[in-house]
């Protein structure tokens, strides 16, 4: 037998990016089962069950409409305020659940990770996919309200670019996954971050133009608006709303989408590198 | 046949104490060394993994320079005390964590029966959990589907298989989990002492299954156990670990013997007692000098294998002539049952003049069952006075390792376990 034909080697050396697609493919059944587990078990033994998927975005949109549009008088243009908020929250929620779902990968799975080996990347990936399912449901409600408002006679039509919707979903996922993996890495050693994450996402939402259009902050706070404008998440949210409603004060442009995508992929790879470094020894520090 | 697994110079370092304080400082220091191309400053220090004394260093080597090879189809037993590094080694082998230095090379997939029930979700039913757990352990859905009936049958949970596992008793959960793990078919199987799960009936089933796996199918197995009987029965080769290193390797019998001798260290004071004149038990006419237990080669031991004779050696001194003096001893097992008692009076002269007298009492081989025993020693003149009565002068351990014709590797029921011949006509 040849001396060097080893199936695998375990050593202390770490490759920078060690994403073994073949291995992930071999564990695809596990991925599927994790996704299924996440979806099936969340609302077991609840009365309303999957209805909770609807309730959260609807109520948040109602509150946002009350506070931001009725009280603070933020103008959402041709788009009805409620629909505007619902669309922003739907997109934002997907990012948020991807982020929080992956950010505690190591800590909440320490039990399993400490006992058996399987490609660790399966876990964050399964979170992104199972949340995609919830996002899909929420998108259905959004579509429902969309039709309702069109029926009421509001002048909104999706632009042709609606075909780009998978791209936007992908971007939300990749940002959530990338940041989530970075945070999951650091929380194994420094738990402060998981505490920080809760309100940081809350604050980040306000900086990502979720409850207001980008044009509103540009008009009212021109000196600080760059913080929001250069936030790639703002561009995703704004772009998402544009392709849905076909109207926006900040028109769609391809180069913004390109840059946003490039940054997202960059963050994803940084996350992946850190994730790879951590997955091998985190069990000793967690 | 060929080398299927090769472990080269593997070491593993752990940090002691409160992990968290000062890590940032050490991390920065490490990083600073690494960008200048220097060695990790914390790798050079580190105490040997000896739990009996408190380590003075901040880092400890849980494993140090482990080197071994496993041939295809071999069943390697790994034995050692708690804390010898066995579990750490298995963790490295199953890729849960990576070694600090060194390299592990494998030609096959490794799966472990290290921990059962990994990833069980209480809300899922038994059947769903079989799929989930199987997939975590590396099986594909098709593989599990082809074995599911067998798994369910083996677990003995047919009735509850579509009930969420949170409604299971802990025993049922463990049985279901073991059933999944036992149906894995990796190239290299790592078995830790999971045997101690479930009731006696299930244990028997589990051990039988493990023997089938390791014997029948010609698979490579790494077997970690404290049970010398199962190691002897199952393994083709063994190694003994101590304080993070392999201290002995090769023949199973030799390893087991080495280990038992080593393990003896625990009961140093229990296998031999030597009294000083001032505090020796006794009276002005008769004192006890020393007692110890030896094997037939005269080595002082506290752990015996069931095929060894136990020589109880008692040294006494008579200071004034005594009449009708006798020594009695009782052997108690761990359940406080007197296994037997015996007395020297049939062998003693009625009158004993001053001098040193040694007694040797031989407990025959294949008599005692596995377990811990204590010796109560008493001296006196019946009906006149008692000289001393020591309720726990010595204790020793019996390890049952010779096959008794059954696959029963747990303790056989019964106070004694003599070798009984069966004749069948």
C-alpha cells in the first residue's frame, strides 16, 4: 500500500480557508435534517404555531407606522407607510435571524461539537436555510398586503428588476452569515460580544434605513446621513424596496449593487477564515 | 492489511485555571511572536499531566508525544487511570479538537461510540431522532433508512418510537442512542466505556453487539475501557497510558498486568502495614509487626488477578510465653458480607516461647469474585482475653479477567466465583 495515500490528516496546522465542499456534500442529509429540526421544533407546543411567523413582522410594522409615520411624520412617498415598513422589516428580519442564528454557533452547539466531528459549517448554513423558509412565509404576507394596497388603488408596481430578488436575499444571507461567523468566533473566548449583539442589531436597524427612507435622513440630518448611506445594509434595504415598489428617491444603480455584493462576499470570507481557525480548537476554550 | 491509522508525535496542551483572565494578553503575545516568525512562547512551558499534585505552571500537557500505529483489522485496547489522557486522545482522533503539535493520519473514516445521544432533540420523536443522530454521526439518510427497523428493534423502544423523546425515561433515551451508534459502519470505530448504560439485560446486549462489531466484521477498533475482562476478551493488542504518555504497549496480557500493578499505587498503605514497636497493636506479651499481601512471586501487591494466589503474610513477635494464642482472620467483601473466616488454632502449638513468628495464609486462585475485599485480623486466647481486633488491617482488589465461559463482562453474581467444572453427557 502506498505510504502517502491518507484519507485525511489531522494536525495543528491550519489552512486559511478550509471549506471542503465535497465533505459538506457528503453531509447533505445532516444539513437537511438540521433545517427540518429548526423549522419543526421552534413552535412545537405553542398554541398559535406557525402563525408566529406572521405576527412578529405585522405587529412591528403597525408600531413603526404609528411611531414613525403617524407621529414623527416620516414621508414614505407613494408607498403606503405600512407596506413600506412591512417590506423593510421582512428584509431586515432575515438578515437579523441569520446573524443571531449563526453568531452563537459554537456556544450553543458546544455539546455536539465536543463529541462528534462533522463539517462545522453545516450548522450556520442550516440556520440560513431554515430561516429562508420563514422568510418565504413572511414574503407571502408581504405579497398579500401588496395586492391589497394595489387593489385599494395605490400607484405601485414592481420594477422589472424584481427578478433580482434572489440576489437581494442572497446578499442579506451572506451579510448575516459573514458577520455571524465573525461574532461566533469571538464569543467562544470573549462572551461580551453575545451580550452586545442584542442591542447592537437593534441600533444597526436604525442605521440601515429600515423604518425610514434614505432620502428622509439626507434631508433632515444631512451632516450625519453618510453613516446611513455608506452602510451596505442600507443599500440592500433600499434596493429591495425599490425593486418591489418601483419608486424610490434613491434610484437603483448597478455599481452600488456590485460594491455591496463585493463587500458582502469579503465579509463572508473573513468570517469563514475566522470560523475555520476556531472550529478546530474552540472546544478547549468555550 | 496495512497501517490504517498513524499517530505521530501528538501532543495536546491545555490552559489551567480560570480560562478567560489574561487570555487577551497571551493572545496578543502569541500573535506578536508569530508575526516575527518566532515560536509560540507558551508551548515551551507546561507541566506533566499529573493530577495528584497541583500544577505550578499555567499550561499543562494533557498528551505528550504520543506515537503509535494501528493495523487494519486490529482491535487496540487503550487502558489507563482516569486522567491519563485517554479521552483527550479519542477527542483528537475523532477530530473534535486538533492537536497542539504532531499529526494524525488516517486511511479510514473514524466514528466513535464516545458519547451516545449526541444531538438528540427532546421535541423530536424517537424515529426523527434516529435520523438526526445518525446523520450527526456520519450516516446518510439512505443508510439509516435501510437499518431503521433493526435500530428500533435493538433499542427495544418499538412502542414509543413515534413519541417525542422528552417523554422517554433516561434509560430509554440512552438505549435508543446506543442503538443508533451501534449501527454505524465506519472504517475505524472508537469505543469508550459506554457499556455502563441501561439495565443488566441491555448491557449484555450492548456488549454482545460490540463484540460482534469488533470481532465478527474484521473492523479496526480502538477500545477504551477500565474493564480488564473486556479488554482481554476483545483486544488483539493494547497500550497503557499514564500522565499523558504511552508507558507500555504490546501484548494484551502484559499490558493488563502492567496496568494493574501501576494502579496499585493508590492503595500503598493498604497492601502493607509495618508497625513501629511503640504503636504496634498487641499487649506486653504479643505484638503484631507487619502484614502484607503478596503474589506467588513474593511481590507486594494490592490488586490481584483472579488466577493469582494471594499470600497474606503476617509477622508477629512473642515477648513472653503465651498459651493457646491464636490468630483469626475474616475476609469481608464490599457489601460487608463475610466471605470466609479462618483461624490458626489447628496449626499452632499450645505453648509459644518468645521470638518472631511469621504466618502465611494462602487464598487460592479462582475463588474470589471480582471486587474489593478487606481483612479483619484478630488475636486472642479463646475464653481468656482478646489481644487485638483490627477490623480493616488490609484491603485488596480482585480483577476478574479470565474468561469464565460466558460473555458476561460485568461482575458475576455471587459472593465467590470459583471455577466450576461442567460435565455434559
